[in-house]
């Protein structure tokens, strides 16, 4: 059964996060990384909180692993009430940073930490911006994990 996906709250786009949203409009996922030491930052900042170096938005492949997840039985916001139960996953991209998002097409059973996923950009009904969401990658379509 396909249910329409409602609009989430609009993101607050400020000068720190503008690079992320610009990338999503271009169909890319780019996260904040220090240009000097290579540290991925959990939130966009002008300067690295590790070495004070400058930062830039760096594209990630979108391939990753479920680091943690929770099955939402009550919508986290009223707009998501029609989706329950749904899976909210914290995904660790192959490049290292982690980013939360809804795991589309999943209701909980069969989802496990360590499963491979692929990110996609989803425009929810009524939303102006696309959100990072995920889909499980099944064994026959596992993306290669880059070598360290």
C-alpha cells in the first residue's frame, strides 16, 4: 500500500548550512569537512572545531551502513503521523561522516545495524527542499566498499 508522504517542517537555511542545501538542489550530498585536517564536522561550521582550519562542503558517494536506528511508532512531527511506523536511521557514509534520515520502504522488521544502504534525495509532498533519505541495498546490489 502506497501512502502519500507528507511535507516535513521546512529547514532553516542559514549561511553555515547553505552549501549543503545548494548541493541537494544539484542532486548531490555534500557535508562539511575541514580543508586542513580532513575532519568531518557533525554540523556545518566556518572553522574546524578540531584544528581551526577552514571548512568546505565535500561530496559523499551516498553509500553507507546503518550505524543506529529507531522505529518511530508516533510521528516525530505531525506531518509524519501517516507514515508510522517508520524507521529513522543514523547512517555512516563510507567516507566516515554520519547523517540521520528516514529509511524509505521499511517499517522495522528486518532492519539491522550494519546493513548497507544508499542515500537518495526525496522531495516530500509540499516541501521546497529535498531531504536525504535512505533505501536498503539488498545482497544482489551491494555497492563496493572503498578500500582504506
